[in-house]
C-alpha cells in the first residue's frame, strides 16, 4: 500500500513549478473573461486610434502646450488616470521627435 504514496512523491518531484488544481471551472471561466477583456481593450484601443489619427495636429499642439482638449479627450478614451496624466504629458513631450510625422506612433 505504500506504492501510491511513493508514486505521488516521484511525480511531484518531476516539476519545479508549483501545481495547483484549483476549482475545475476556473479554467473555462478565466478563458471567457480573458476573451471579454481582450475585446473591450481592442474596442477602446480602436477609439483612441481614431481620435488620435483624426486630430493629430491638434494633439501635437496640445502635447507641446502641456495639455489641451484634444489630448485630454484621447487620454479619457484611453482610460489614463488623472494622477498619471502629468507624467505622461512630460514623457510625450520628450518623445515628440518619435511621432512628429507618424500618426500611428502615438497609439502603439
């Protein structure tokens, strides 16, 4: 009767990762949640892309000015928290040469 215990120990020793069986339905449900999250992200990203590409000159002006309505609208669509926006604008200003003439660089 010791062989099941020995077999379990040997099989457990075959991996360096921790194994957790967990709730059996969590696998399918997590896949559904991931698909929904990916879909929502893709939709939001598409909205941001349209806003940036259609208002590119105004957004560049807002970046240089340190803020403005078009940049604020794009950040609202992207879901950037208010507390993070100042740092993001400073980063955008320092990276201005990267997307000076390329609309898509702002949304990648």
